[in-house]
C-alpha cells in the first residue's frame, strides 16, 4: 500500500512552477520520418511534498501515454529533481512517439497542480499547469528541431526595480524565431477527464481563472527610470518592441520583444509569485515563397518578486557584430554593481558549447569581467544572427535576494570569401573565359557559388563582413554552380566574349535555406581578349513599303592578333520587332563582305526589324566552328500623331542598338515632306536622342489642318572608340501624319423614367409586361470639353454607340447615328451599360464617354382575385405588374393564419390554388374564399433590391 501511495502527491499536490516541451525529428541511423523525440523540462517547488516523477503526455493524434508512464530522466529512482536554487528543482523527461501520417500535431502536458500563491490568477494551487508544442511532420522539411530555450524558466525580481529575462531561444536548423505573450493556460478537469472513458485525448484548454498580466492596473505601480537596451539592436525602440528608454513615472509595463524574446517588466509593485506564458514561433524560409510557420513552443515561466533594498547590477556587452566562419573571435563582457556587491556572470546560447564563456574577475573593487570565445563553424552560417544572452547576477549579503541585469548580443556568421579566383582564355574557344578557384572551405548542403561579371575593373572592396555583390558595383550574375565545383566557362550564353574587351569576375557563396546566409565576395579576376569583334554599324531603312520595304545592314570585320583558323563565315538573321524568333536571311564565307541589303518581303511601313550577326571560325580543338555573336541592332521605329487640337505634331522614335545615339553633339535630325506628290524632304529640326529613343514636337508655322504630312528621322551614333567606325547615320521608316484634331469625349446619360412607367402600367388593364412587351432605354449625350485637353468639337460627322449587359466585361457595337440621342428598343431587361464615341469628318475618334448604365424599375403588383377553374382564363395567381425578378418567396395563409401554400422556385409564382384538402397539408385544392399572402421579392436590378409585399386575394372557382 505504501508503494501505491508514494505517487499520490504528484497528482494531487501543488508544486509546478514552469516548463516547456522540445521536439526533434528522428536522427537515428534507421531514421523513421514519422518518429519524433521529445524532451520536457518541468520546474517544481523544492519545498512542496509533491514530486514530478511519472507523467502523462498527449500526442495530438488522439493518443497518449499510459497514465504516469513517462518517467523522469534525472534521478529516475524517485524523489525530487535536481535543485537549481530559488527553492526550485528541475525535472527532465524524455519520450518518443511514432505518428501514422504527416501532419501538424500538438504535443501537450497537464500538470497537477501549480504551486500555491500565484498572484496573477485565482487559487493557483487548485489549477492545473498546461504547456504544449506544435510541430509540422512534413517530409519536405527533412530533419527539424523545435526551438530550445536555454535560460531557466524560473527567475527572481525585486519590487520597484526593472525585471529582465530572455529565454535564450536557439534553433539548430537556422529557422527564424518570433515571440508573443499569451495568458497562462489550464485544463480544468485535469488528466483523468482527458483520458478515456471521460475524455477523448484532447485537452479542454482554457485560460487560468481570473488570469491577468503582471502589468495589470490592479497591481498598481509606475515605471522607474530605465535606459533600455543598446541602440542598434531591435530592443532599442521603446514601448512597441520592449526595452526602450523610460524616464520613469509612467504606468507599469510588461513587454516581450517580438524579435529577440527580451522581457522587460518595469516595474513590479507587489511581491509574490507571477506566472507568464509566451509562444516561440518557428518560421521556415522557403525559396520563392513567404516564410512558413512550422512550429510553436509554449513556455509558462514563473517570476518570484520579493522586496529588496538591493540595487540591480549593470552589464556591458559588445555591440552587435558579425564574424567569418572558421575565424576565432572573442568578446569582453563587464558588469558593475552600485552596492559594490560581487557579481556572477553567465552566458546562455545554443552555441554554448562549443563556444565558451569564462568569468575572469568578480571583485567588488573592480568590474566583474568575462570573456566569450567562439570559433564559428560552417554550420553556423545564417542570414539571421545568433543570440547570446549575457546575465550579471549580484551577490548581496545573506538573506537579501540577488538581482540581475542582462543583454542580448547578436552575432551574424558569414561565409569566408572564395579564394584564388583566376580567369583565363579558353584553349578550346578563344571567345570564352575559364574561371577556376580553390575548393571552398564550407561545403554546406545546397550551397551554390554565384558567378558575376562586368566589363572593365571595379573599385569594389567588400567590408569586413559585407556579403554578396551589390548591384551598384556594375557586376551582373551570369551563372551558378554547386559549392563543390571549382570552375566555370563563360561564353556569354553562347554569344561569345567580344575581342578587344576586358571582362572582370567575382564569385561568392549563397547558402541554402532555411538558415540561408552568404559569403564575402572573392577578389576580382580579369581577362582582356585581344583583337576586335565584329559589330553592327548600320541598320537603316532605305524604303518604306508594306510589302517591298528595304533595309541596309552593315558591320565591321573582326580582328585578332593571329589569323583566324578556317573556315570563316557570317550568318545574318532577322526578327520582326523585338521578337526573339530570328530567321537566317544571309550567309557569306567572304570575310570582306560586310554589307547586306535586305529587301525581300519586308513590311517597313508597319514593323521595325532587329538583326543578329554570327561570325563563325574554326577556332577550337574539336574542329567544329564556334559562333561569336555581337549585340543585336534594330531599325529606328518612328510614330507620329497630331495633338488633340491639331496645333502641333508629336513624333517619337525607338531603337535598340549597341552604339550610342545619345551624344548631345550628335542630335537626331527630323525630316518632313509637305507635298504628297513630291519626293523631297526638308530638315525641320534636330533634337538629342536618349539611350533607347527620343521625341520631337513639330510646331512649324503653316501646317494646314486636314493635310497629311510625311516624316522620317535620322539618328547619329558613335561607339565612342577611336578604333571603331563613327558617324553612324541610320534612318527610320517614313510615317504619314494627318494634321487633324480629335473630338472631345461626349457626356452620356441614360433615361428610364420609372415614375412614368409606373403611372402607365399600374393603372392599365392586363398584365405587364404583356407577351412580347419589351423595354426601351433612351440615350442622350452632349459633346464634352477639354477631354482630352485641347480637343476640338468642330466637323463632327457621326457618333458610334456601344453597349453591354451589366456584368459583362466588354462592349460591343450598337449603332451609328448623326443625332445626339438614340432609343435602344426591344429589351427584355433595362440593365444595360453604354458608351458613345464621336467621329469627325477626318475619321478621327474621340475618347469613349464614361460608361452610363440603366437599371430596372422596381414594379410589382399582385391581383386581388383569380379563378382556378380550368377554363384557361385567370387560372393562376401571378403578378399583374412585375419588373424583371430574380426570386419570389410566396406564402399563402387562410383566415385563421394556417399556411396553405408556399413556393420560391418560380419568380412568377403561378399558384393554381392547390393546397391540402382545402386547407390541409397535402393533396387537394383550397376552397373558395379570401386568403392572405406574403411575397418576399428580389428584383433583378443592379443592387438586387429585396422588398416584402403583403395583401389578400379572393379565390373563386
């Protein structure tokens, strides 16, 4: 019997202070992806008779352990756990579970019971203790670890002084962590009510009775002066993030920093035990997708507030920093105490060990000093910093509670730069460079070496911890290889590197998510290719025609220090516009043949053309010709149109060429022909062009409204290189511009006079709408003004109308008219939208008017009599007048209020007088007499208006 009684205190006495649960995937040799290992840490009150020794766990999949089946790992023979001071024991439990399928699960624990006298909840000794951890069992995540909270979950505070605590959370996978506070939770009926037969393995979780946060107004108190955490860290912002500077005298605060987990309570006003809970959220960063939350750890911790005349120590740590993996570094930590008490320094982090922290001195006459040493490994590289929490605890006289100060040091670990990058000309392809480098030091799974190139050397020098290559350096990414590769061939994506140019390269390493991170960039390696590549010099339009256009294309001969190996040839290809679909138009084996007149089937009137040139030489050991492809070049494409009021002609042109057309001293010349029967063009102006085009406004006096003018432009380009051709003149196609104004957009209204319609149809005999009767929408419009600015309303020829049924996406042509009104007839519904466009005698169109929409009128009238006698006349009860309807819910009642008929399937109702035995539940017809109805009507208007109509009807047979 005594053996059976030894465990009763565990289930029935109050003793639990704090705890949390950790989770990790199976990492054994025979790994089962559905097998999960757990570690639970409970903090219990040493002075309590109860012990945490055998516990019950709920796995979140509808199962649990046997009651009390999980045995404590430390001191497993029974009795208390391991004392950590503060009248607190730590109890560690290990257990595992194999799940049937992937999914998201919540493992949880119900402890019976909390320790007594917790101030911020009612009767804590009778409330259970509840913690949980949620995790994702997903094959795509691979091996995963939940966050581990390295700092103990029981801490001391002093009344009237700032309390600080950081859980020192660490994620071994490099997942991002965030924090948010929650209320402490309980399961009111405990373990027995959760296990069958009373329960279903799912804890019924509620907030602890009358729980309040420690900064609740009922505890009173104000803040004390507090300088906050070091500037430059996320803790520096006051209030919102927690830990900011506070001059004191404000209402008390209790904050949890979302990013670092730092708790700041400023300041406790009542002594006693306080429990606070918070969630540590685990976020997995996935390439090309938003971060995914894959887990949540709930820690419920206890703060013991005592009165104290002791004053808090102050700790000083290094500023946030970064360090290169593989390089040893250290940080010095100091602390002082205003009471000259000795100080104990501690450090908490997931990297301790292998990192070490050693206190060097705690003499009250001097600062307490400690040194942190760490040589981060390749596995520590991450985009997010690693946190180390440093804590200074003073050592006052006996009987006085010690106090603490703590701060978080954030250390970002970056990859070392790749070394010995060398660029050499390929021995098999002189138009390619071969890059080589030493084997990279950090062979992290999934890491990639990214290769960047720019023309000519740069002045970029990475800072001590500056990772990657900024876009401002001019480098462009050209490729990537796995981290175990040591070479890369750059042939400019098959186009070949250009002779006569210097190409410079840098590389760095990007590490795979979830940890991510990057390395410092390598030193720069450059290579200069001798000679000169072939380049385009002209793409000029000789003739403008829809089927017989002509363009002349010119290029330069390539040069090299030694003779090109045979065979040699040019291949010229052409694409319409900016398309990438090139078709070969010319091939020659004559190296001196550098001009081609392209005139077969060209539509230079409607299209620009882009040309690609490939120079082939048998310049590799395989004996196969390798192409060298200079940048493509396009013809100049001109467009033009008179402005709205026909007071000027606006011209614009575009091009994509490898030479420079934007030199201010080489402007583009604009030519115009006034007489359609002449072939003579006259220069009317010049203007500098830009990198991809230009524009010009022709305001020449004497331009005549209604006349057509023909224009072309000629660009003047250069390569800005004395060794290359200069004065590169290229013509656009010729374009005709009608010097005519644009009409102003009309202002449209739609009329459907519902009042007039109601006055007509509600009083006339017969039903509305009668068979074949339709609606008419009347459209009216006026010419607007200044839409667009400068528009002209003279010489209007006609108007084009367009319509659509409301809700449709596009308009269709309705009619043309010379009037400023139009009747749209024979409509089954009025819900149409319209727009109108003015067209002048020059066939130039205005902007379309704003859309104007008509709506159905809301008309509904039921008759007061119908005769369902089968004679074909007035046999059914239906609306006498009705606009288009979507639905009618019709109910009829006899004079005693008994429902005799109900229908909502037919908007027309069409009740034929059926009921049930006169007024029963099924079967026959209702008898003659007066019946009362209610019709809930939904109209088919734009708003789906709903109205309810009530009345009576006489049935005669």
